C-alpha cells in the first residue's frame, strides 16, 4: 500500500502571456485581412501600439513566421506573407479527412438536444449572411464546425483542424463576399443528413462543402492576384 502524499493546491488559471496576446491579435488581423499580404510590420511600431516591450512582439513574429504568415528577412522589412495555394490545398485535405469522419460519429452520438442547438446556430448564420456581416458569419461558421466535433465527443479533432486550417481561413474570408449563402446551404444539408442519421450522406456532404474552396480559390486569385504567391503551375490535386 502506498504512502499518502500531499500535493499543493492548484493556482488559478494563468492569463495568456503577453506573447500569446500579441500573437492572437496579429493572427486574427492577418486572417481577417486587416493586415493583407504584403503589409510591412515593424517590431518597434507593433510594440508601441500594443504598449509592450519588443521581446514578446519578436516572439510572436517568429511563431507567425513558422506558420507561414510572416516573412522575416534580416536587414529587410518583415511582411505579411502572400497566400500559398499549396498550403491552402494541404489544409483542405487534412480538414476534409478529419471532419468527414467526425460527422460519421455525429450521426451515431448526437442527441435531439444537440440537433436543436446546432439548428439554432444555423439560424444565426442565416441572419449574418442576410446582413452581409462577414465577420459574424465567419465566427459562426467556425462555431458550427467546432460544436459538431465537441458534441460528438471529438473535441480533439477540432484542435487538429484549428491548428491546420488557418491557411484556408484567409481564402474562406474572401469567399464570403460571394459565397456565404452557399456555405449556409451546405451546412443545412450536412445537418439534415446528421439528423437523419445517414452517415454516408453526411460524410459526402461535408467533404463536398470543404471542397468548394478548390473552385472558389480560382475566382479569388483572379480578383486578388497580388495576395497570392507565385507557385508552380502544376499543383497537386488534393
């Protein structure tokens, strides 16, 4: 029999570090295109505007560069990276694979109360789309996908998706100028299949929904050529 041990009481949850807060603010502004590709950023100026020292800004810049959102070149300006079509397609591949499997589980596990909560979210999405409120629709879109994972007992899947989807998000945000109704309609079809507990149809609808970006990105590239990196003409079809 083991001896009893004494453990210290846990401290209250720590607030996000200054670096985390700077990172989150810059990341969100890059995704929402408040800081579009090509924008020059200065450690000194960012630190001044946030009211912090340069070190957390330098650390946040480094994290964003590792994710592919900032281009840091010694003795030259740090700039917001252009959108990589290859990175977008890789993120779509990962997301479609994970979320198609998630809706299969959702068909088995979700209760009527879960269905009702998700339908309420879809009502809010419709209202945001009709109001042409892209920021709100984008947030509600993410919430729908996240809650599908959480309510299915697959919250871990959303964590993987969240870590990989950021390269899609800039394109998704641009697409909402003309495609929010399509996204909303896709969500309705996914939800109808889940409620009917038709797993193959739910998986097919989710895969189709997340594959729309393969077509949308061509239109977006034509409208915003300066936002996109020049890459090989033959990209893998993912």
